[in-house]
């Protein structure tokens, strides 16, 4: 069945109460009804401040035991005002501008946090009271959702990032899910409801990174690592992305342990699970490219993935479940391509679609990613025997994407995959005549699951109906096949236009087409100021005496986020793996042993390190290179030795060296430093 926000919210439109919510709110007072919109908002602010005072007041009374925030005037009044606000369509813009719904949720979270503290002090004796308080808050939020749904009619808005009513309803549903999740800590049976509300939020508004993140963390909470990786990857690739890269790294750490356990079982089991091997090896491959850890394993992992994929594609049972999994895998491949070619922070720029995104020289690691993604798609297309195959949905996602960027065909369509698509075209001749052409803009199940995924956003803007109207179920297969036929035909026409290009040049992922429009006439961009980071100084500062590679990474990312080009100067010996192991064995000084060696290797592979000869005076390299490039040096070293030897450089060193500090993992440069010096 197609995922449709219309279907999801039918229950809210019925006269009978939604099974999760109870009609407990009272009719609003005449005083509130008569208020103008501005006066109603002022009343909200008054009650908001009163409730804050109650929650932050220094009192020994127990919130949970007496439940005074749920029954006293501030809480009751603010809920009454909010219900009246949700009755007024004229206040939708104000709700967004003043973040009224989010402010109410912030108050609820404060109440819950304090209640949790009291529950802990009571050694669990107030558990029933605590759960009652959670349910009352859930009911308040639920009643707001029902009223907002009726007043603002979100389904009349296109499902786009600027849909105000959709966004607000999505946030409120997330608030219900988070409230339920707290109850789920005490009651595991609530997990299904948490997932249900998070999924409802995504169906009404798919562009919130926060919702995707919560869903990913929910899957991690329940032990589903695939769902966790998928949710957090989607959180990074929406138009409202959220910084959850560290959580994703943590899941990949957990995944490595799970893979090792699985491999140990494979050695002793006569019937190893092909399904687990397929999923784990696939996720491990994505993790390698994201983290840069265990890159030597990727060839073995890909072989394992493809071998088990053949078994997977040969199965006839669980067709819908397996098809959905394959769609998710193709989306994750696309995500991996983008973060390999461009830094993950640039994913949000895909909203402003640039068809030449993959032009020019690409990173070396991208070559292997394109090769393996092509092999993955080659396996799928080979298994499609007719136009009604359930695997065509995954191919369709691939076709949406590859048709959106003019350089992708030459990077991904290897001769074998091109031949597969030509063969697939032959099966489309048997598609029966129908009026489905009138419905090509309607949503297929794979479309509904992909809304909000930035790499596909431009295609959906151009071709799909953003009112979330699903295609008729009995036309899924024929609509899917018709669209695939058109897109494959466009790709093959693209090849005909390029027939004069030599094949060995055409398939070079690192070459570039001199005929591409804009390649030599693109707009001149403002040159970024170069930041040179004293790697040893920064690493030892972050590690409190130990050489912390993570400290270097944090500093580089800080300046990249500010729009600067940043590189770190590091003595070469810190990148010599064998020497590092030897130093560990002999118990060498902590300053000589890099903590987080793989992080340093990843930075090096991305060209972010300037390596100096072993045991040379690396400060001299940093200062000379920095002066040549008119860069800013990041270090707490005053470089007195250098200035004593080269007094003519003293003034430059003093004006171009910026001090810094760390507060945990937060990098803080000197706030008084002028980064525009000499520009």
C-alpha cells in the first residue's frame, strides 16, 4: 500500500477520538475566545512565564507526587490558550514565526526532566505517578494535533520544505513520540507506538533531520542497526539537516563488533545466515567510506555482499519487504557517493540543484565507490525478468538520480550495466496499453519513502505531485515500468550523443569532458583564506598531554564550517603505523603515540595534512608555508626559537598566529584575533 499522509491521518478526521488520544480538554472561556490574535499570543507568553517560574522555582514539593504543573493554573491555562490558537487559521504564520508549538514542547520537556529526577530520588516508588504525568502531556499534545489538523488542513499544502502547517504537525507528532519514548524506558511495549508516531511525522513532513535522527536512534535502541544507519544518513541529507555524524560513527563502531561476532559464527556454523551476511557486509562497506576505517577490507566485503545478494535476489518470498530493503540500500549508495565526492556538510546545498555536481576531477576514493555501486546495480538489473518485477522500484530510484546529473552516466554506466539496461528495455515492449500516463506524477511506494532525500529532490520537484496523492495500487507496476522505460531511453540517447568520445576516455571517472558547459567559464569564486593548524600543538592540547588525532580533526572541521580552507602540519612519523605499534610496545611518551590513528589516516587521505620529515623542526615548515600563502597559523606556541633565529619574521608571526583553547570537544579560537589581517 502506498504511504500517504492522507491515509495516515484519516483517524484524525473521524468524529470518534483517535485511539491514542482522549478528549479531555474543556471548552475555552469566553474571555479567551474574544481575544485578538496578538492579545492571545500575549496571553500565551504570560502563562508561559508563569509555568517556567513554577518549573524553575525552588520548592521541595514533588511535581510527580502532587502533579501541580498538570493541574495548577499555569499548565491548565497555557493548554487552554494553545487550543484556541490551534482553532485560528489566521495564526498559522505567527505559530511559525514565534515558534509557539516548540516553546510549549520545551516547557513539557522541563517538566518531564524534573519529574525524572524526582522519580530517581524516590527509587521508583512514584513510577505510576510519573507515567500518569506523561500520558496527560501526550493527551494535551494529541488534542492540539487534532485541532490543528482540522483548522490548518495540512494536506492542502504541497509536501515541500516551506509547508508551514505540515512542518508544525510533524513537530507535534515528534513531541508525542518523544513523550512516549520516555514512558518506553519503563514499558517496552510502548516501542511500537514510538515508531508509529515518528513514521507519521515523516509522512506528513519528510524534510526534518531531527525526525530522521530520532527514528534512527530508535532503531539503534531496539537493536536494528540497518534502520539506525538509514535514519541517521537521511538526517544528514535533508533540507533541514542535523549534525549526527558522531552518532553515525558510533553505530558503525557497534556494527564492526557485530560483524566480528557474525564472522566467528560463520566459521563454526554449517548453515550461516546469508541474509545477515548480506546486510552486515553492505553496511560495513558504507561505514568504510564514511569513516575511512578498515579501507583494506572493502574488497572482501564487496565480494561477500555480492555473493549473498545473488541469494537475496533469487528469493520469491517476502517480496515487498525485500523490495523496500533494496530501495533503502540504493538510497544509502547514493548518500555514500555524495559524501565521497563532496564533504557531508555540503549535502544541504543539493536543494539548489547543480546538474554539474560531478564535473571535473573527483577524489580517488570516488572511483571505487562508483565501480562498486555499478556492480551492485548490475546484479539487480540482471535479475529483472519482466516489467512487473518487484526489484524495479530500486532501479527506478537509481534512474531518478542518474538522470538528474549530466556527468553521472559516464561515471556509473559501465558497458556491462549499459548492456543490462538495453536488455531490460526489451521487456518493456510487452507493457500493455493503458491510461496510466495520466498518473505518472502520482506517488509510488518508493517515491513516498524518498521524499525529503536531497539527491532526488530536484527530480521530484520536476516530475511528482507533492500533495502526496498515491498512485492506484493496481497501477503500481505499469506506472513504474512506464517511467523506467522513459528514463532508460533518455540515458541511451545520452550515449548516442557521446558516440564520438573514445570509450576508454568515456569511462574514465577522473577525466573531464572539455565540452561541458561552464567548465572553463564558471563564475570566479572568492578565494578562501588558508588556515594552517599546528597539528602537534593542537593534538596534545586536546589530549591533555597525549597526541589526540581527534583534536586535529575537530580544529580542521571548525574552520571548514566557517568557510576557510584548513590544513594541519603533522610530523610524518605520526602516520607510520608500524612505528606507532613499536612505540606502544615499549611504553613511549604519550606525546609520541597518536590516539585515534585511523582518524589521522583519514585526514591524510582527504589531503588535509601537510606532512613534515620525521623529527625535523615542523614549526619551521608551518611558518614558512604559512607566510608564503599569507595564511593564519593556529597554535599556542609563541615560536620564540624561530623569531630568535629569524627576527625579520617576528612581526608577521605575532600578527598571524592565533591562540585557541578546548572545552571538551569544543574548539574555541582567540575571539579577539583578526582573521582578516593583511587581506
